C-alpha cells in the first residue's frame, strides 16, 4: 500500500510538473468546455472576471456535457481543458476515464439549479402537457393503443403510431408532433429522459413494474426516443432551437430554463403536470422537471493556469450565484443559502469529489 501511495504521489507530481512547464510555454487563459445549458452562466462569470481582474477572459466552448467530459478527462496539461461544465453529475465511468488518464483529483462545484422546458412560439397555443403525454408522443415504443391504456400487458408495446398531439390526448391541439431537442451527448437530453420520459412511463403500471424487475429493460423502453422525424436532434446550440421555434410555430423545443427566460418575448414554456416553468416554481420544486448544474475543475491546474482559483472565487461569490446575483438575472436558480456557503467553502479548499 505504501509503495502504491508513493507511486501515485510521484505520478501526481509529474503531472503537475508537466502542467507547469506547459503553462510557462504558453496558455495564460482558462479553458472551459461542456454543457450548453451551463455555457451562458460560465460565460457571464467569465466576462465579469475578465473586466474586474488582471487575468484574461476564459475561453469557453459549448460541446455538450458528454463531449465536454471526454475532453476534460482526456488528460492533464495545457492542451486539455481546466473546467468542464455539466448539466448533470459526472458519471462513474467518466471519473474512471479521468483517473485512467491521470486526472486523479477533480473538484465538483454544484452551481445551482435549472429547469428543462418544452417551449413553443408565442404565435401558437400554449401547450398543457403531462409527462405521460410527452412519453406517448416521443417514445420509440408505446403501449398498444388498441389494448388497455391504463394497464397494458408488459409485452403489448408497439412502434409509436401517434402522429399528432391530439392523437396522444384528445384535449391537445390537432397539430403534428415535432419536437426539437438535444443529441445523446447532451446533459439536458440525459436529464430529460430521466425526469420526463421515465415519469411518463410510470403512468403505466406494467412498465413501472419493470423498474424493479428489469431496470435495463425499463430504461430501454422509457428512454429510447422515436427516430421517425417526430423528435429532431437539433445539436448543442440551444439558441438555434429558439430561432427555429420562431420560424415554425407548430414545433416544440427542449432546452434549459435560462433560454426561455432570455427569450420570453418570443417563446412560451409549456405547463408540465399543471405547473408552469417559472423561476419560483423551479426554486420551490413545484415544477418537476428540474436538475442541478455543475462545473468540474482539475485540482492539478489550480495555481498553474493563471486565474483559475480566482475564477472559481467569482463563480461562488454571492454577487454571482446568490439570490440577487447577476446569474439569477440570467435564469440560474440559486441553491439554498446554507448550501451555497458550504459549497463555496469546499471549493475554496479544493475539496475533491468521489463518484460512486
């Protein structure tokens, strides 16, 4: 055990030394990749940081959470990112990839909360959906509508036959199902299928029973989206989805609350299970489609890449992520005050995370 500890310590020293040498050779700015949902918050902090400190404004790339994690965990050093934005928590497999590639110490910072919205143009009727409606509209396979709709046999699944929202629910508009959403690499997609599609699945007792008897099959049924054009992968650019909703009022889009908040003059959020996606409803938990947001930091880069520690200090300052901070104005839902204080202290101490 002692020999292993010494070897690990030596390896860590080599990584730090290599990072220091590379930083001296060139990079004098913070490199950030990852979630398109966290992107506007990180960018706002970066702009403020660039204006108020001696350090250069960080460079941020919107790659999606999954893509960002791959880049982040590829290794340590100036040719790899310092921070990964994430609209879900890092997966165990991603942490294992990090450790395999020498990123042995990672600091996790939960920066607040966000809601996932289904929105459409204000030129169209506001949608009032249940998670069951959304599951039936977007799942690749659904309970056979010719059978019992409330308790279908577990094997009575058929390729999705629904063409319009009215087919799904007679109270909904008679318009074609067309939803623009994120690709599989997106943390928003991960959270959407878990929070919305899984919830809709559980409206059917036989599918809900799979969660205990065969969780893998449950996820396959609930989280596999249809591929016949009703769900359209629109990339990692949420602003592009907003623009497409303007040009096609019959479409719906899936993205983070901040994009709805910043475009409230053009688009409107759908009610989900009777609740509107508002700041207050997300903060109180009434709006069920909400999730935490994170940034992940390479501890070995702190003190090596100029301004990294100071950037974290700006992000976790009350003037930024507090209830009246400038990120709340951008649509970030703040964590409770005592939790913010705890996270800020842990971030300052560079407490590393264990993903199990």
